C-alpha cells in the first residue's frame, strides 16, 4: 500500500499551450490563462506560450482573459502524459450590418430640408419639400394650384389645364415658365439655358416625382444667383427590395382628357433602375386647344462598391399644342371660352442627359460629380396681331424657332469636421456651363396645320441670332455650430459670365395689299463679360427641441436674357440699353421642427431690386397701345408669409391611428412699390405680379384608406406693368388681373394593390384669368379653365 501511494504522488504532468489571434494567427503576449479546477494562473510570453507544471491526470477547465480579445473557455483531459493545447481567440472588434436611421415623418405631404441633406447645406434657410404621393390632389394634370398650395406666397399662372408647363413666381417675380427659379431635376438644370434663357418648357410628371424641393433665394448661393432660389424635382427612387415593381395609372377627365402613366422599378444585384412612360392628350376647355404629350424617363444606377455609385439619367419629352389665342377685356366679359385663332401652334422637343458619380470616402467626407446636357427645341407659330380682336386674315403666320444645345459640370465636396468640441460642416463646389442657342424669327406658311417651316423668300426672315455663352462659378458654405442651440452659416459665390449675341434683324415695309415693298437687314454683334462675388449669411437658433428661429440675407443677381435682347413682337418694344438686375433678399422667421401632429412656419421678408426689368405701357405715333420692356428702377417688396397645419383629429384621439383631420392655412400679406425710376408715373406704384393677399387654405379628412380634401384659393388684384394700368386696350397684354377665388375637391381610396382618385377643379365654375400674355400663347388675356372632373385608377404589381 505504501509503494502504491508513493507511485501516485510521483505521477505529475505538464500542461502547455499557445494562444493566437483568430483573425491573423498572430501570437498574443500577456494574456492571462486560468486553470479553474486547480485555481492556478499563467501568462503568455511574447510568442503566446503558457505552461502549467505538476498537474495530476484528470479533467480541467481553461479560461483566457486577453486585452482586446473575447474570453475563451475549453475543457482539457490529461491522461498519464503531458498535454499541449492551441487556442484561437476572437477580437472584440466586429463589423456590424448596416443600420439605416430614418426620421418619423408626418403624412401632411409637406416638410422641410434637413440641415445637411443630399450634398447640400440648408441650415438657417427657408425651405419647403412637397411629397406628392401623400397629397390628395389631381396629380394627372400636374395641378399646380393644389400641389404647391402649402408653399407660402407663390403666384401661379393657370392658362392650360394639362400641366404641360409650370409657371410659378413669388414675391414679385415673373411667373412666366418659372424663369426666376433655378429649375432642376435630380440636381441638374432642365431649363432651356440656365444663363441666357432660363425658361422651363419641360415639367416632370408629378406622378413620377418623389419630392419637390424649394429653397428660397436668401443665403442659397450654392445653387446660383437668382432671386427666386431653387426648384428641384427629385424623381422617385428605384425599389430596393424587389427585382421588378410596376405601377400603372389610367386617367380620364373633362374636355377629352386622357393620361396613361406606367413606371417600372427594381434592383438586381448591383444595378437599380426607375423608368416611366407617359402619354397625355386632351381637347382643352376652350376651342382650338388640342394637345398631345409624350414623356420618357430612365434612371439606371450601378453600385461600384460600398462607397461609390455611378448612374445615368435620360429624359425625352415631346408635345404639340394648339393655341386658342388671347382675349381682350371685353371679349373675356362676353364669353371667356371663345377663341378667334385656329392656326396657332406650339411645339416642344426636350432631351436631357445626366451622368452622376457619388463617392463617400468615410462618414465625414463625401463627393459628388454631375455632368449634364440638353438638346432641345421650341417652335411657336401663329397669327398674332397687336389688335387681339382682329379676325384672322389667313396671311403668313409668324414663326419663331429656338434650338438649345448646352452642357455643364458641377462638382461638390462635403466635409464634416470638429473644431475643438464643436462640429462644423463645409461645402465647396464649382460649376462650368456652356450654352449655345439659335433663334430665328420670320414668316411661316398660310395654312392651318402645324407646319413649322419658313417661307422660301429670305426677305421674310425678321431676325436670325446665335447666342453662345459661358459661365464659370465657385461657391463655399460652412455651418459653424456655436453651441447646441445656435449656428451660423456664411456663404460666398464667385461668378464669371460671358454672353454673346451675333446675327441680324430685318425691317420689312408692305403696301396696302400686304406685298413687301422693301426689306433691309441690320447685322449686330454684342458681347458682355462680367465677373462678381456675392455673399450671404444665415443664422439658426433653437431655443427648444421643437422650435427653430432663423434669419438670412443674401445678394442676388439676374442677367438679361437673349429674348430681352432681340425678339420681334408687334405689341412690344425692347429698350436697347437694358441692364442686368441686382439686389438682395432677407428672411427672418420662426418654424416648428418636423412633428407628426402639427407644422408651421411664419416669416417676414424684404426684397430690394435694382434695375428691375419690367413692362411699361405707352402709345406710339399711331396711338397704338404698346409696352416697352426695360429697366424700370428700384423696386422694394416686403411682407409676411405664414403657413400652419395640424391634424386636429389625431390630437383629440391620439390612440386612433385610423382617423385623420388635417386643417391648413397659407397666407401671404405683401406690400410693394417702386422707390426710384426715371420713367414718368412709376415711382410709388405697385410692383407687377404682387397680389397684396395670397391665401390658400384647406381641409383633409381620412379614415383608414379613404381620404378627401377641400381647398380654397384667393388672390387679390395684381398689375402686369409698372404704371398700374387697369385697361388692357386692344392688345390686352397689360392691365389689371382682377381678384379671384377658386375651390377644389379631391377624393382617394386605396384597396389591396389598387387606388382610385377623383378630383373636381374649380368647383364653383368661376370665370377668371391669371395671365395676360405678351406673346405666345397669346397675346392677350388667357382664361383659366372652368369646372372640370377627373378620375384616376392606379394598380401596383
């Protein structure tokens, strides 16, 4: 027995091991190893080895504790011999799956830009975002009165019910084809020529638009120098979780209206896409108002890596519209639906191309590059004498053909950084723009059809001009966060502009029979190069989490356009000494931070225009009423814009998610006057296109998937030229636009993958007009549509 006990005590064994990192098999030094059964501890050497001596045979538990590595535990059995173990331990660092943090958004259909969003800075600026899909409105006709109802102070021209062109302005800006806004689609220009002819003949179908972003002029120098600011249509994004999703919408309405819209979207591997086709036609509310429209769009994106994406956009739009012509004041009072023009036509062909590259170096540094181009044309044809009531004599029609070819590059770099303990955001960018426009005006055919060819006689060409131009700019903005509540955002923009007008204009004299007696041509070349620096600054103060007080001021600039330089119009004269507009704009207001129950923004503004371009009525030597377009003088516009919206039913019953009752009011009270002018009878007069009261209000009720809305619109009297003439005379191109009020109702119901929408526009069938056209599609008063009904059926698969 003593001999056996002695043998057992002598049988001691050694346990050795090595600890390596699982990721790269590197030895781990200084790792603690615990032998739990024997309550012993060892530590690894520089090669990761450890040793336990004098261990009897048996079962043991080993546990490791290493800095920057996870704890590991294993079981070891020693059976009458030394034992070696190898341990691989995992590091504590892990790559987590992507987490997308989204902000809870109300379903008002209206919100604002965040402080930093989509490679842009919006801190301390007045901005609005419209979400069309959440609206209960007539989307098939791009009804601007309903879609833009919550944007304070907008003046909207309504002279055709198809929504082919958008004409909005604000704070005294001419609404004509939204030319005082920098109009973009997915961040790139879509107007004819952003510098020389900034009119937008193409408007994206609202059925395909995901968001409409509006950033006002003050402190918005990252987008340009214009007084109006930015209007950006962000198209719907590709569906991320399906290979194919199809949305089909069919709409019919009054006056032969028909609209077919079909979109396809999806993501396949690294490729995502969104595309649509739209066909639209109608006969119009007035005779001689037939139109048809085709629009095609495709956006294809390829994910190069987790940090880089490249994509291409292609847009094609083509439409032909018959123009019923304008009316005199007397004709409008007699019958606003009449038309004495059946040979007037308007044709637009628009082709847009864009290539975009986005790269995120890291969470703090992002880069974006856009290359874009336009190849387009707009043709207008018709009989348009100065005397609007004149019966068409079937003579040669006036024909204007404009062709636009331009392209540009815009690069942006956004950096988030820390200055001490405070974060800052820096945005720098540059832009190059090259435009080439060719405009010809002369006599066309005597027929009634849409024949856009000039007569064979070269003497009948009234003008032929080429307008090449170049623009180079650079901009910088930076958000300085002084503390958690206060931020300051200064900005600078440098502009170099070089414009050229080269061509000739003709003078034709005729006998009493209309035959050409003499025809002369005058060659003309004009160049204008200028460069300047504009500045702006914005301030934001958030006293509490749900409130934002903001103020900003910015310099503004708008160059004369080539239509200002040379377009022959029987009812107008252009001042040859026309100069660019300059001035500044200021905003100050208080608004709520996005909530699901209420939303408001109340602000005051002040605009100063120097050398404001406008119209003045005068009489020529034949006592004809004409208008002169030139620099009127210094104009000052100021006022109060307010918007408020609340879901009062959900406030009363917050636990009931099935009901909704939203009430909104949008009121702008504006005063305007000319402070200085060299023109007689202008100083002290009201500025054009500035109604003193601009009101839009409405109610939306919802129960589950059933929604109904009612909207009321009122605009007070407004003038169309600087002397505040009331009567438009025989041409009707100037004069008063009387106050008007309009009511609209809409209904929407969704079930399964279907949705039905109905709308009645101008419920009370009011006779009114919002525009006196100076040229096409007039001249004269252009009546707005009477009562009309529309219905849409949507299916999503």
